[in-house]
C-alpha cells in the first residue's frame, strides 16, 4: 500500500488499516526502524502513573477497606495497581 509523507512529516494511515487494527484518534504507536530501513509501527497502551509513598499506600488501603465512599471510576482505574518504586 502506497502512502505519502506530507509537508509536516505526517503519514496518513488508510481508514481500512485503522479499522482493521482498531486504531482510533489518540492511539499511541511505537516506531522502530529495522536494519535495512524498514519502518515498523506497533500500537502501545499508555497508562498514567500514580506514585505514592508508604504512608500514601497505607491510607489508600484503609480507604479501600472502609467501603464508606465509592472511589470515582477513573481514579480507581488509575490506582488499581499502585505500589512503591521499591516493588
């Protein structure tokens, strides 16, 4: 499939490829140049990091166990696997 580079250096992926691979606006791609010059684009997932110290992790654990307040879904998703750098 032939594509062109525009004046900004952008390459448009054909809609058939985007649909087939489930690529939407904002999808991140890892670009790799192989020996010989082949270019490989691989979709990657980017997850925001939440960094807590031991005290913060303890408070988070207490809040999870208390069950008194339901954590907002977006926040719960971000901190589901929170741990210290030492882990």
